[in-house]
C-alpha cells in the first residue's frame, strides 16, 4: 500500500460506526475489502471477520494476525421527558474530555444522529466546577429533541449505542488526528498484509481477523481461534506514545516516528488479573525481521492494560502471542494522533515476519 492509500483507508475505517457489540457495518466492509485478496472470507457467529490465506507448507505453524474492529463509546441508559439522553460508558472512556464533545447517537434501525454532550456555560460555573471532571452519570446528551417522543419516533431507545463524533484531520509530517484511530490503524495493517500475501503466497497458513468485543470483554479473538485453529497469534495494537510533555521520561520510552511499538508485558490488574507476556521465540524472529528490513522496534512494559491475547493465550494447549502496533498519542480520547509512517512500517514488519516463518519455528515457550 502507498502512503496515500493507507491514509484513505484509515479515514474511511475511522468513520464507520462500530461500538463494541455493534460492529456489523465494519465487519461487512472489512470482509468486502478482504475478498479482493482471498476467496476464503467469512464472518463467524459472534461477528469476527476472518480471511484465510492457505500456506504452501502445512508443517509451518499457522498464524492468526488480528486487529479489533470495535471502539469505546456509550450505551443509552435513560431518556428524560424533555428529550435529553443519559448514558453509561462502554470501555475506557475518560470523563474529563466529554462536556461539549460531539457524538453520534444510534437508533435501533442502524441510523445515526448528531448530538453533543451538554456543558454548563463557563461564566456561570463555580470555581470548583471549573476544576473538576463530572461523572458520566451526571452528563447528558442533546440531539435537538424537544421531548422524549422525538427520540422514540427516531428509533432511539435505552440500549442504543453512542459514539464520539466523526473527525479526521491531517497534521504536519504525515501525522493524522481523529476519532477512533487505534482500531482503524490495525485494520489498515490487515489490508496491507492481505495485499502482500496476494502477491507473495505464504508458506504458513495465515488468518487475518477483525475481532469484536475487545473493548467490552477482550474475548473476540479467543472465539475466532476456535474457527481458525491457529498455532500462534499477533494482536495489532500499538502502545501509547509517551513523547508528550506530560509523559516524557515518566511512562515509557515509546515515541512516534521511531518505529514499531512492541509490548513485552502487559497486565490489567484492576480486577481482571490477566495480561500477556510476549512469546520469546516470536520476539526473536521479530527482531531478526526488523534488522533485515531496517525497521526500529520500541519495547513497552505496561500495567493497567491488556488485549485479546490475554484470553487467546489460554486456548487449547496454549497459543503463543505477541502484541505490537503503531504508537499513538491521546489514546481513547476524542482526537487521537498517529504517524502514518509508523503505520506503514508496522505492516511492513508483519509482512516480513510472515515471510520468515519456517517449519522449524518452535511454538513452545522454551
């Protein structure tokens, strides 16, 4: 993929509404895109999109490379008589960015309506109100309705999805800002890999998967593997870039435009008590591939986060797993930022990793 093509795909994927549990439109779009490269594409029972490229050497361990399709957002919990909407979070939403934020409110027929989180005018806020973040339970969404019946007539009810408003901006130095970049970036890499595998048939069987539910339960990939029957897996999920003034030198060494971010260790630790420790054999092959291609890699060890690999790794006799991807700034906010050159390199590194897999690759832990 050229840089222009990857930007175009990224912009289109970012715009598709795909709250966790409501990924249908994205799943069918990804399936249509994958059909340009392989005839073996299907959507499983829970909504994962699985595209398979059969390898020429059956003894080479099969690989699943996946990126989650779903995003964070909100679920409607209450509608008041005057037509204001109250919600609860779906996934890790930061409350302090919400007042005044544009949103898209979904209806039961799948259409979306523009709205905004209400906010008190600055000049009537108390000094304390100016300094604190209000809990989500106290916030409300205004879609312009004059009463609750306006919402019901539009098909908007309790249980409907709400997303951040659509946004895409091109910044300096091939950097992009907008809503829901992180998941869209990983799916762009899946297309990048599919294009490569069409031209360079793999030795190993490769399953490229767009997963559901990552932001909800982190178990979509676990179910996908029960269809794919893979021997090993890579989650395309970039670490946060810690190169801004508030994080530099405090959180990690990861920065934008400095290569692919690789998660050596993650552990949620907030009641979940799960995570992933990178498979040494996979990491050694990744390092070898990165050196061959001249692509730098950046290591991260993170507490307070996990991905689907935490549960996928426990399937069957154990699935060797690795998390890597494009570093991003302002993760889970309304406007994230990535460097599209990092995005390109992530896909190139994954293509090289697949090319370098051989029958003697050891999937055991040691």
